[in-house]
C-alpha cells in the first residue's frame, strides 16, 4: 500500500472561509462577455458593451419609471386551482414555488405614482413568474389597472413580457383575452392614453389581445414579438423566414410597432408621450452639454480681471506712428 495515501490530511484548510455570491458576474448572451453584476444593475440591466437588454423584474421596472415613491394597488384573490390541474406536478405546487421564488402573488403588479411630475398608472408583467403567463390573476390585475386609470384620470402604461396564456387554467385563461380587451376599451372611451411597452418576449394570446391595442407601441431593442414561434411558422408554411423575423427592429420596419427605444431612454419617451396625450405643459428641457464647473469658474475669474493694456511692442509702434 502506498504510504502517501495513508497520510491524514488536515481537515481545516483555512481559518477564514471566503464566500462568493452566485450572481457576482453576468454572462452576455450575445458576446459571452463576463460583466460585473453591479454594473449591469446600475445600467438598468443592459449589458454596457453589447447593449443587450436582459429581462427586468417588476420591482426594478417600477422603480426605474417612477420619480420616487409609488402606491402599489392591492389586487383581489382569485381561485388558485379551479380545474385541479396536474401534469408533472400539481398546479397549486407550481404556484407556491413561483410565489416563494419571486415574492409575487402572480405575474402582474400594478402601481400609481409620479412619472415626470405626472400621475400615471403602470402595470408590469414579470416573466420570472411562470413565464409571465396570462391567467385569471393576471387578467384581473390588468382589469384593476384599467379601472384605476379611469377612476384617477391617469394615463395607463403597460409593460408586457409573456409566453402566452396559462394552460393550467384552460378556457378560464383564454377568457382573460376578451376581459382585458373590454377593460382597455373603457380606458380609451374615457379619453385616456394607453401606451404599451413590449419587452422580451411578447408572444401567444397576450400578443393577440391587450399587447397590441395601445395608442402607441414601444419595443425594447432585440425583443421577440409574435403569436406563434418562428420554428412553428417555418414548419407550417414550409419556408425559411427572413433574418430577424419577429424581432423589434424587423417589426418596426414593417409597421407593427411605432418605435424601438433603448431602456435608458424609455422613461423620457414615456413622459413626453403622456404629457402630449394629456395636453400637460412640457417639461423644461435640460441642458444638453453643461459647462464643467472648472471651465465656468475660470471664465468667471477671467471676467473679473481688469482689461490688460497693449503690449510693449504695440505701444512702441503706436508711439512711432
């Protein structure tokens, strides 16, 4: 027997154990670049180098669009598992897992607050909760958001991120499509603007209902927007789809969305649109290129100095003349 294998190694390797958080670095899906998580978070979850837009949670989204504090609207409870659905696991167990993971009751959160000094009702669909799927709870949340906008006479902004209707609720989830359509119709009848922000992805029954009924449709760069998936369409029509099919830029070129806006510029665009639709006075434009303090200070000091007389060569020339 080898004597080296019999040596008892010390069990204490170090007195100080260093723990590294799992989310310290983020890998860019486009370039594979490793980026510090804090830098991505400070840039609204956009990779600084490639400008790839990562998915953004509902809480972060609400904080990014409101000026400060906001009022979150309480949403009513709905039946948890009306069809007693079960596939690999029970539907109620899936709901419990997603609620524990996200801290949300369902896929949509609704809040009211100031955006550019103007009160706005905002609803956010969070993809991290069962793919942002549309069920009874999500449909009820959007209806409540519409009623809140009408009651408070505010514009309604909806951030959409969904894979479609929730199959565990069957026909009850599909019925949310006409329900939300009617609710949005009431917002428009009240003369209030309804602005939709399409994020990655916006697909399925959601894209066939409230996601495409806005007065203005804004899309984030590179997001997927469509009803059926590109692979399903190719298998159905037996043709190769164009490059970038169902991407935000492709849809803008073909008139499906009005504009593609970078996330760091999104709040400013929403503020301008809400003020335009509500005929509110425009905000004073900020200075585009402010003068640095050091330069401004040197200019002020130069202005305070007395004007210098002519130089000696100039004085001699004038005397000779």
